[in-house]
């Protein structure tokens, strides 16, 4: 590979940015175009809704309606931009922290949260929504995403696959295997790393010596970029370019978004044990939602009425989530065995028979 080819794979030396922390516009690097005004306005509405959804889901864990909830507060620009960069026929492979992305894609919020209350598989229909099940094992979804991208290509479908992954997931072997396969096969897949600085309690410096996670694509022949993950305009611009690159036969693309997880890892985590309030406050000043709101107001694309309308829509959405989760699910124990194998294995049939015997046994 020539020096010129290697240079074409390298990310920008500093994260791509269109909007500063205070909401003022800055000059982006060459090669990236600002999204259309109407797309930015739609992104704002979905971010407002996403944050309200996230707050509602967090509250539901405290009420015992959810077993666990991994908040993505502070990462809304990544969640929403990832979805808006995709077409309806493209596939999304999310992690457990990407509920806001699924809601932004239009999935039923109650179905999205079904897994997190311990009920019924992944909660939604992956084939109908083109959204893979939310993945809890770190980085296994990246290999699945490459496999899906290859399957779509062999079927002649003009579709791109986007795999979300966290910074901790980039230290897993599956992530590197996925990059290698994708690089060799030139798969139409975008790897979107949301670097929120902590793999549960492990800070980034403890898991990699790379100058940025974006550089991890270069060794596999994968074009890479890094972006300010709290700048919706920049994230959407970079991901739109990455999806175009993959769709037009350019091969895989790795994007690292520098963002921050404002809440704890999950409701079961005590984040004060490994980070201080000053750090959290510093990142709060770079809030992606406040930044986009200021930017849109300054450009005349958003006014007080628009802000109110977005918030009212989000409140109505939160009420729908509450009502849906407050209703006790109608459960059928035998559904444990549905949708596991098209033709149940002998072990699965035996387990079903054991359950049937237990359920029908007379009470002692």
C-alpha cells in the first residue's frame, strides 16, 4: 500500500466540528457538507424526544417497571445522527445503550424497552424494522453486521449496515475480526464508535494507547474519521459521508464520535466511584441538545414556538411510554421456546415438556 493510500485512510488530526460548545458555527474541514436545514430541524425534534424518553426510562427503573436501563443522556447527537444517516432499507446493529436511536428510528418505545424489563426476546421484529436485537455482549454485533452486509450484497440489495459500538467494545477481539473481514471483503458497513470515555468504570487511557480510536481502522485498510460527538451537525455530516462511501462501493468506514455518558453506566452503577463532579460539569457545558438549539435559533431555524412544540410532543411521548410500561404484560411461558430455532432441537423440545409438566402438575 502506497503512502497516498494510507493517507486516504487516516482520520482528521482533530475531531471534525461544525458547531462549537457555545452553539456558534465554526469552519469545518474540507470534504464535509452541512446537512439540509430541514434535516437539522428534524434532528432537534428527535433529540428532544430522545432525551425525554431517556429520562422516563430511567424513572421507570426506580419504579420497578424496568429491571435495568443503560442511559445515553449526553449522547443524543450520536444516537439521532446515526439513524438519520441511514435509509429505510439500511440495517442498524445497536448495543444495549442505543434505545434512543431505536426510538428515533420509529420503533415502538414499549417494544424497545421490553427486553429491559425481562420480557419476550428482543421486544421488536428485527426483519420488519431492519434493526438487529440490541446486543449486550460487547462487540459481537460488529461481526454480525459484516455478515449482514455481505448477505445483502449477495442478494443484490443496495443497502448499508451501520454497527454501533462503545469505546470498551473496541478492545474486544470481535471488533478487530469484524474490521478485518470488512476490510478484506470491502463490505458496505459503517462502524460507529461512540467513545463516551468509560467502559463501565475503566477510563479510555486504561484500555488503549492509540491517539484516538479512529486510528484502529487504518491497520485493516478501513477508511476512518473522528468527529465531535456532541455536535449533531458534524456527526450527521460525517456519517452521511460514511454511508455514501459504503453504499457506492468504497468499502467499510469507521467513525469515532467523542462524546460523554452523563449518567452512570446503568442504574446499578455508582459513577461517583470513578469520576468526579467537575468532569461531569465540564461535559455538561458541551450538552449536544443545548448546542444544537442555540445553533438553530441563531440561524432562524428554530423559535420559542418550535421549542415548545418539540417539548410538548416529547411529554406526550413520555406519557405513552409510562402507560405502556405500567400495564402488566400478558405472558405465555411457552413463548420462551418460540423464535429460537425454526425447527426446535431435541433439547428445546425436552425443556418445553419439562415446563409443561411443571405447569400442569397438581399443587401439593
